């Protein structure tokens, strides 16, 4: 028997099918929307990771630069090179290529009384694009032998704080105005006493980019692998460092006029230790290990200088204005690397721990005592006997 339907009505089966189809379509739309949200969030995370690989100075929240014990997941210090703060040939080639084989370089020179004729040859390389030189002259002497270069600027300052004050002054008066990021900037003294011990120019350019800091010299002690000392120091031991006397390098030999002795007289500070000084200035020392540069010559990139607050730079400069040969200067020398280094990865810390045997501030052998006192906290590859 035929079923008579009212006009406009549909069979129940057709209605059910249509409802199921609509529900299915709604479900598909919801699933597609959720997939879109998921993959969008994933892409943002990947982009952030890529950014951190390209610029490791970008850190996670709460782990900013100079954040004491922050970590990076990317492996900044490379394998066995971590021990001495060195870098692989592959990284050197990569950094040079990144700048189209012409790395932009700025030089800041702390000048007192030495000729500067050695500098032009030291930085004369086809992979170096020398953009400018700033000479901070502090002893009232004529600047002799400066490179014959268009962009050489001389600034005269009172003779206080030695090279560390010169560097802090330059940074606190330049870091905000500068519009460069990945250019390498060298901070060096006027004398060439240790230039023969410098790392290669290419290594320093790569280290400044990769690790945030390139010490010009490597610390050496004795001979052979058993005497290898590290670029890194035990942070707790370094914080306890203090010094009670010092003679300017190059003044130990020959006659020193009485008036020069008075000028060079060492002045101790009110700070109980390097750690006390760092806390007052606003410098956080990485932990458990921190690098240290000796000799007053190092390189970094402008990005790293901007990671430190302008107030900290001003505090640093102000703290070195009291006299010339002062204890704060020796604290400052040991704090440039902790201030500028990119935080260590957990892998790097494990690698250092696997190589270290000891950390020393003194030694039972009197011949070694002075050296280790001045390198307090330095890590040794094996016990030095």
C-alpha cells in the first residue's frame, strides 16, 4: 500500500541521514580547527628554537644573559674545545662565511705610553673589515704609531682604573647609540707584551660569535697534558678572590722614578672579595663554572654588550674611578668573561666535569703558589704536583 506524504515532508530515513551528515561535517570542521591550532603552535615553537640557534643570546624567561646559573639547550662550547674555551675549524669557517668572508671589526685601545705601530699588522687580514678604532688615552702622552686609518678616534680621560675603566667607559657611552649587532669588538691594551701568545685572529672572531667571549690568550701552566689548565674556574672559589699588591706589567725591571712609584702605588678596596664587588656592581657570576680572561685583552660582539643593563655598565665604570692601580681593577679583569659569556649548556658542564681533576687557589709547592693565587679557582686537568 502506498504511503501518502504531506506536501513538503520528507521520509524519516532521509532526515536522519541529513542529520548524521551535518554532525559529521561539524566534527570534521572541529578536528581541522584543532589540527590548525596544534600545527600553528608547533610552528611558533620551531621558529623560536631556530631563532635561538641563530642568536643564542636569546634565552628562556628567567634565564637571561648573565643569569648566573641559567642553561642553554644548544651546545655552545664544542666538545673537547670547551676545556680551553676554543672552537673548531668548522665553526671558524662558518662564522667567516656568515659575513661574506669580511667580518666587521671595531677596536677599543686603552692607551698610556706605548707606541701602537703593532696594531695595523695584527689586524691586517683579508677576512677582517676594520670599521673603526677608538683610542682612550689616559696618561697625558702623545699617541704614537696609531694606524693611518680614516675612522680613528682619540678620547682623553683621567688616569684612573687602567684598561678596565677605559673599556667600561667606552661601553657605557656607546652601547645604546650603536646600531650594530653581530660586529666583533676587540678590547686591547696599548702594549704588545702578550701578543705572541694570542689565539689566531680567526679563532677569536669565531669565539666571540659562538660563545660571547674570546680571551686573547690561553692560560698555560707547565708542560704536557697533565698540566693543562682550563678556561673555566670554580665559581665559588673565584668569588673568594682578593689581591693585596700588584706591580704594573713592564715596571718590574729597571729604574722606576719616585713619582712614578707613587702613581703606581696599589690601593686596596673596601670589598671583602671579588664576589662582594660583583654583587655591588650588579654582575652575576655563572655557576658552577665560569670562564675568566687574563691580560686585559678580549673580544665580544655588540649583542652581548646589550644583554647587560646600562646601569650595570655605569656601575662598572664608576667603581673604577677611585685611583689608577686599585684592587677593583683586578676584580674587573676577572669579571669580563662571566659578564659576557653565553650561559653554558648542561652538556658543556658535564664535559667540563668529566675532564677536571681539581680547582686550585694555592699549592704546596711554593714555586706555584703565586700563580695559583692569581688564578684562584682555575680548573686543572689532573692534580698538579
